[in-house]
C-alpha cells in the first residue's frame, strides 16, 4: 500500500517543464504589454483644431485716372524775332601758290579773337562759334536767354508712359488674383482678421513683362500680405504698349482691398 502511494506521488519531469515554459511565456507577454502601453503613451499627439476661417474675400479697386499734365512752359528768353542767319563765306577752290620772297625770322603770333564785330549780332569779347545774342561768360551749346555760368542740358524724350489701371488691364494676357491659400496662412488672416488696403506700383516693359514692382502703401500689420501681392503681380503678362508704332514702357498703380471673414 505504501509503495503504491510513493509510486504515484513522484514528480513528473515533463509536467514540471511545461509549467516552467508557461510561467516564462506569461511573464514575457506581461512585460511586452506593459512596454507597449508605455510607448503608446509617449507617442500620443494632441489633436489640434483646424482654423476657423472659412472664407477670404479679395476685392480689387481701380484708381481714378490721373489728371492730364499741364502744358510745358515756354522756354525762357524766347523772342518772336527770327534768328539772324550768318552768311557763309565762299572759299576759293583754286588759289595760286606764291613762294614768299623773304623768310621771316619769327613766327607771327595768332590773333586772339574777342573784339567781336565781325559776326552779325555778336558781342565784343564773345567766343567764336557762339550764338548771336548770347551773353559773355555763357556756355557754348546753351540756350538763348539762359543763366550765365549755368550747365548746358539736353532734353531727352521720356521713354516711360503712365496710364490708368483700366487702360493697362485692357492689354492683360495673364493676370491671376492673389493666392487665397497663401493669404489664409498669413498672420493677418489667422489672428488679426482685419482687412486693409495695399497699393502696388508696377511697370510693363517693352516685351510685356512686369518690372519695377514695389509697394507704395503697405497692408496694415502684416508685411507677408504685401510680399504675396508683389509675387502675384510679377507673374502678370501683357501685350506691349505701342506709342507711335513703337513699344513703350508703361507704369501704373493697382489698389488691392483685402477682407478676411
């Protein structure tokens, strides 16, 4: 009887091995779950609500055309009397060359002009090549009636034409509005939400490209809005403006009225 009891109470090595494997597997699983929960807690990202702005309105207003420029004043010292023409002296084409009989010892000195009286309308002490009726001490090439000692200037024809914005836009080929997505991402749209006015000056070159873009009136509180508008205007394209059959550089000013809602 006792021997039978001792035979069945002996520990089974296979059962002991299975219990050890089960204990190790459960411990590894528990540690894996704890580690996963810790990593998930560290990687959690708080959700940020999207901007509440739902609409952006961009309104463009045109400037009134500038008044016509006043007529240029008449040149100073203008007289109705016609200028006196200087008769040209006839130079003989053929002259007889005569050998001098006596050779002078000294070279005769050059006669200094200045006593005048030979040119009709000249002034004593004047300079050869001057204008009849000029002033002593003036500049050769100056205008009649100018200031003595002044600088002679030459009037150049202006190559830049200023036009109203409507006239310039009539030649437009490609003129998109400012990008609403970029305006929505500015500080003025996300925080201030206040509208404003921007004035931009630009010129159209002889090839129809936009050049000389600059902001003449800044948008209040956010220079990024001014930059977006300048970048947009630089992308515009126009047909060249013709003045007298030749392309001319044309400039104008554009007013942007921007409102955020």
